[in-house]
């Protein structure tokens, strides 16, 4: 993989990270102060795992 391909992949990963972070912020803005639905908790966990995975990829480069 050449330098241009690495930069392109890094840019794509960064864009994906931005999308995930926006989804997290949107979900947290809808978070009730009590009686959280199990689906919301699962969505939060999935988004946080994806965010962490993408951050890890960016730090490896």
C-alpha cells in the first residue's frame, strides 16, 4: 500500500469516526433521565465500540 492509499484510508476512517461521534451525540441528546429503553443502551454500546475501534485504527497509522 502506497502513501496515497494510506492517506485515503485514514481520511475515510476519520470520516467514519465523525459520523459515529455525531450519532453518539444525537443519541445522548435523546437520552431520558430515567427508564432508558434497552435498545438505546444497546445502540450506545455499539456506537461506543465502533468509535473505539476507529480511534484505534487511526492511532495505528
